[in-house]
C-alpha cells in the first residue's frame, strides 16, 4: 500500500526499531545472550521458514494446560504456606477492610459504592489486589482516571448502581454467577455470607507483616526499587511516546499484537511475498522489549491465550490481501508537498490547497524524535498516517482532469519479453540520422510476458542440493574455512572507523601450519608457484621470494642449463629494520583492523598479484602478473597454496581455431606495412591463415602528414621564470602571483569580481596553454603572457599598486580607485573580456596540450579532407594467407596495444568496438594526459565533447592509449608471410609528462622494493667508507677568505664551496679549512676552470650545473668559499 511504503522510508523500513536496543550499545550481544539461554529450552524455533509461533509455545490448548497446572501448583503451595503480608499490602488491606465494614453497616441507598487508590503499585502489590478482590468478591477496575489524569485502582461492591457494565472476566465468572446474590444475602444480614466475609477478613488481619529487612535486607529492597523504577519508566514511555497507559491491558494488547503481527508480515514478505497490500503498523513507536511479549501484568494474560494471537500468522492471512495502487495513487501518497512537481498537475493542489480534503496528510512542519538515536536520518518522523479511503476519494474527484497520455501512464500494463530471433534482420531507422546510421542487423523480437507469481508455491527451506560451502565455495565467495583457525568472543579493541571498539568482538586465531619448518624448505615449496593472499577475500599471485629476519630466499639459475636452486641473500643493514617493521605492521593490521590473531610473523612471502590475462601473438591467453614495483609481502601463515574452486575468469586458454576466433565477416584492422591500420573484413580462414578484404583511401598517408606538419610548424613560445618575468614587467613576484591567478574585488553591491588574469591555478593544478606552465616547483610565463600583463599594468596601474599589500582580506573597489569605483571595475572586466582572457582554456598541469587555435586549424584540415572524399575513391584489396598476428581484432586491442607511444599531432584510428567513439573513426592527438589522451575526431558523434571548449561540439573525446592505433608512428607492423615470426612488441612503458612532482626514486643500490633486498655495489663507484676520508680534519693552513674571494686564474672560484670545481662532470674537493672544515671527494685530479662569475667572484648560495656543494667550513661552507689555487 502507498501508506506502508511512505511510512517505511521514515520508520526504519517496515517497523520502527525497538527503543534502547542499539548495536553500538551491545544490543546484538544482549539478544544473542538471551537467545542462547532460551533456545535450548524451546521445542523449535520462533521463526522457521517464515512461519512464527508454530511450535508448542504457540498452541492455545497447550498454554492453557500449562497455565492451569501452574495455577493448581500455586493454590497447593498457598494452602501449605502461611500467609504473609508486606507493609504496602497491609496498608491496602486496612483500607479495603474499612471500606467493607462501613458499607455492611449502611443500607443499600447510603453505601459508599467505590474505593479509589492511586495506581502506583508495583507488580507484587497489583497481584495482591487481584487476589484480595477475588476472595472478597469485590469488583476492581484499573483504567479509570481522576481530574488530574492520575490512573486509579477502583474497588466496587458487586451489584452497585455505578458498577461498570464491562464484560465479566471469564475465569472469575465461572462458577461465581451467584456473586450478587451473596452480597444481597450479606446486606440482608445473611449469617452465612457474613461469616464467609469475616473469615477472609480475619485471615488477612491475622497475617503477619514482613518488613523489607525481614524479607531479604538490602538486596531485596534494592531489587524492589529497581522493579518499581522500571515500571514507572515504562509508564512514562508509553504515556509520552504513544499516549497510552501501561496499566491498560487493552491498549497494551493492541500495541503488542500489532507489532508481532508486523514481525510476521515482514517474514512472510521475505519468504513468500506480500501478505497484504493494505496492512501497516499504525504506531510511530515500538513497544518495550522487556516484559512486552509475555506476562506484562496479571491482566495481560488474556492476550497470550487469545485465540487470534495464538497463531497470529493465521490471522494475518485472513487480512484482505487487496491490490496495488496505480502509479499516480502510489506517487501521490509518498512525497511531501515540496515535491508536488513529480505528480500530474491534476493532483498537485491536493497537497497545498487550504480547501483540500487531505491537506492534513502533507504537513509543512512536523516533529522528529531521535528516540535514542544520534543521527537525524535515524529519527522517527511523526507524520500523520494516511487514511486510504480518504486518499482514494480525493484523487477520484480529480481523475477527469488527467490528460489521455497520463491516463495511459496510470494504467496497469503488461510486461514485455525480448528474445533473439535468428530469422531475417529487422531494419530500425535512426532516431538521429546525422549521428547514428539505421540499425540494420537487429535480430530482437518482443512479446507480452506474464510475470510469474508465488501463488501455490512454497519455500523449500535449506540449501539446494550440491551447493558448495566453506573452503569448497565457488571462487569469489569468501570463507574463513580456507585457513585453519579458532575463534573466541572477547574484548580486543578492534579499530572500527578510527576508534577502538569498547565491546566484545569475535576474535579469530590463525593456526600456523608452517610453524617450526625451515625457511629454505618453505622457499623450495612456494617460490615460482602461485598462491592466494588477502584472506578471506582471496586474490591470486605469484611467489617470487621468501624471507625471514636475516635472509631473503630466491630461486636462481646458477649454472646455465641446470635447474633453479634456492639461494639465500643476507639483508642489507637498512633492510633489517625494514623487514622487522613490515612484519610488525602485518601482524598489527590483522589484529587491530580485522580482529585476527596471526601469531608471530617470522616468515614473509613476496607475491606479485595477478593482473589479469594477456593475449599472446599466438592467440593464447596466459596469466599476467604485476611487476616488481607492485610486489606485496604477506605472512606465510596467511597465504593459501591451493583452492578448491578456480575462478573461471582467469583460466589460461589455448589459442582457439582461426575459424572460431575470426568468423567470416569479422571487422578487423590490418597491421601489414602497407595500408597499416586500414579497416578490413575477414573473407575466409584456413587452419593457419586468413584472407581479408581491405578498404582504404590511397591518400591516407599523405593526409596524415598534413596534421603532423601543422603541429610541428606552430610558433614556439619562450618561457621566463616567474621572478624574471616580474623583473621584466617591473613588479614584485608577489604581485605577479596575485594578478596571474584570481584577484577578487568587492564592489558596493557586495558582488565579487575577478580582476585577475586566471592563467595559473595552483590549488586546482591547472595551467593555460601558451601562457603558463610549471616546471618543478616554480611557475613560468610565456612572452605572450608577459606582454599581456605589461599592457594590463599600463592600462590600469591602480590595480597593480595595491597588489603588494599584505593581509588576506578581499580588496574593495574603493581601495583601488579614487572615484567611480564601480564603473571602473566594469571597465576592467570589459577590457579583460575584449582581450579574450575569459576565453582562455585551462588544462591540467599533468598534461601537454595544443592551443585552441592549433586545434581549430586541425579541424579545418580534417573537414577539407572529408569534403573531397567519396565512396568512389575507396580502394579495396584482397590479401590472402596472412598469419593471425597480422590483423587486430577490436576486442584484442586492450591486450596487444600495450606500451604504444604517442605525440601531439599523431594521427590515430579508433580500434575498440566499445565506448562512445565509432569504430574506425580517425582523429588527431591534441592532448596527452597521465593515462589518457585528448583526440579531436574527423567527424562528430553523439557522445563527443568540446574538450573544455578547445574544439567544436561533438568532435572531441578523451580515450585510453590502448584504444587507438597510432598511424603516424606505426609500432605494431607485422609481416604478412604465413610462416613469419611474431613481431616485437614495445616493452618501454609510455609515460607522458606527468606534472611538476618527480617520481620517488629508490635509494642507490636498491631496487624499487628496497626493504628486503641486499644492496648491490656498483662496479663503477667505490664504496663509501664513513669517517675514513683522509682529507677530513679539524683546523688547517688556509686562512679564512671573505665572501666572493679572489679570482682563480682569472675566473671566479667555486660558486658554492661544496666540493670544488667539476672534473669530468664530477666535483673535486677543496682542502681543509682552518676551523675544522669538512670536505669530501678527491683532490688528486687537476681542476677544470669554472665559468666566470659576472662580478669577478663567487657569491654564496649560487648554483652552477657543473659544480656540487661541499661541507668545508674553511671555505665558508654551503656556498660561501672559493677554490684555493693550491687545490689544483
């Protein structure tokens, strides 16, 4: 029903959550503890196969029998035991005794017919009241209130005029039909009736009173206090939240029954389908779980034995199943009035019109109650429940306003089935003829389809026959059973959302099957073979080595022609600490993030993860593993050597037959030297060769060179570093940085205006082609940009005068211009627009792109070529008996076109049949990114873009490198001879300029993963011995030289004092300084004359590419010394 789904969105789906039962407060643990204690005592499950209360505990007769037996046992115990009253019970009895005796002495007309008491009694006293009233044959009601809305317990004499006419209690009335007569006999001084009442009063009057101390002391009083507070807490909850009385059996019966009914509705929904479209839970809150579903109070027992609750699902089944609403009725009942645009215009006024009969369904303001939750989306939204009949009547009154199209849309339709039709192809005309051709090869067919229902079917509980579980589960299904382990519930402090858990966790302890084994034996068994890491989400990898804290074990061929042997290499000094840290990190991550105790990590396995399958030139698919730079380490006890179920996606396959891989008519691309990259089609195949039909324009090669010429002939821009550009313009580097980015100015109308040139974007990592670039950490600007800034400064010098002011406050126009500030700001913006500043296209710093003008020229050449082409100029040729590797199938491009290189202006053709670019479309590379390239294509297509306004609409797109074939620089040319060998593939990865930050290089002597490899000494560089340089010392003979120093053979000395002049590209060192200078290097080779300094001396902290810096304090280390003549 509409209402049900509307409520479900705000009521934690289907039913509201039980209050104060939260996962983060051990709610699940508490439920599990109760479940484990109760389940062994039950004869079956509460929910089994979607049916609840079907076992012994749901049977009404069984419950009555149990209850009757329990009552008999209690009666026998009561007869044997001595009656004892508590102090509150004695007070209650005294009031009742006085009430009975006073009314006995009065006539019927003058009797006090009622005795009221505030209903603040705990369960024990309420039970006593029921017992006393039963023995005295008094009538007691629990649902009356006084003027202050205080719940009362009301005693009445049977037969009185104001006694409620409620139905008599079934159990009490059985055998007590003469109650009223007995009191009449008492009123008439009937001796027998008076004696019976006196005996009861005497029994209770003589009963001893047990004080709390006598009944258990402090513990008893404490427990009673908790019970009293719990009862009062429940009363407050039901009164404030649900506005019902906790002591009213009928109210509690309706609430609890409705909630249990909802539980069964949900289970039937998941197991068998919708039980009733019209059912919904008509309360905003759930009942309290403690004491809710059994024995709420002595007066709720009728709820438990009620025939309609005994098997509540049978009652739910009898609910009218109903039917679903049409779409508009469903939609109209769900959204708030702010979303009225989603429903037809005919119904919209029902949600906001003051005269709408259902306006109360859509309140503009409503209450949200977190009810113990912490997030707003978890709150209970107290919106009114929708009356189905009122909603339908209101909508029916406006159905005549619907348009014919809306009427059709609001009706129930039939489902449609699509299936393959191998008959004649159907021609579907193109919806966009300018972009899409007619679809001629469509072989789809449709027919009406009736969705199956679950009527007459039933759920088969349990797993299907043959299902695999645990370690036998299918690939992709994780299982803890793939490793031997045990588990225990306890406190472990597992890190969840960057915070340690405070509650118990299920901690898994891994059993190490390799414990006490020799590492060399483990290496012999694992190295060179596959393994699985990432338990329990297994991922295949190739083991390349095994290591412990001292050695790394690898398999190497020591003698050519002999099998591989395990060789152990000791770790370098640095690698020792790396290994220990890695082992500790693995153990810590499993422990704190996963709750898995791995035990001591003594052995690591080095694994290269499986990347996928790669296609060989022969057509076979083999596994492709990552390189050494992506090698991972894993504890040996956490890897798995064998699995039961292989992943079918990564099974190696032999080359299929040519007829199977290349059926007749398959679209391919020719890779022969002549007509390289031409579109072709398979005409026939043999066991070892293909015959193909080529289609190409003879002028393709000449036309391809035209695009490259355009790129090569573009004007080269000369760039200046920012500090030189600032000096050339006559401004500070700070001012240059501000004006070349965004410079915001606030006008009198509080509008922000960007008066900056916006040719560099530091935070966004963007630059502007032909205006700015970033090398290393510094910006550079072209001469075009310098001219623009200079002209800007000459035109509006007031703006540049304020750029050097400090502070982060936004500048105001009145701070810049003395008069007519707002008009002057508009004038600046108009001038910037006139200069085309706002049309400049920013691109990523990590890319190399052509300017917009160059791209436009490329498009124009492509358009001219297309105009001069016709079908008559297409040349077709048949090439027979060519090998498999001489053609490229579109689906093979991702495998075969690896490491292909591109440059700006290269002519490319699309060779992938998936994606937005049409197959065989040709274009020109206009931008190179880190992992993709920007291409402007010869023809527009539907998914094309403007590449950030750099090309015409629908002409550009960003594609991956392996989706195109480079026609300007052929790199996969194959021989067309049947017996030719496979061509050599490019093996150097294509890595275009990737931005200002250099890649992190490994330390000298180490490979990429240096932490676990021994450092190999270079053959060309002797090892460096720390503290063994004979030229180091404290003190010396060379006097301190002032900054700059004398010239050396007419040239300046070392410009930085670190080492000395360069010798064959290597710096030499200076001699010792007088104050303990430190200089390293060689002094035995003659010094080459350094470049002269324009000022005749060497300034400190300078830089020249042929010199290095030393640590000689005698020469004012770090660039403040000179080279002494004697050092040569």
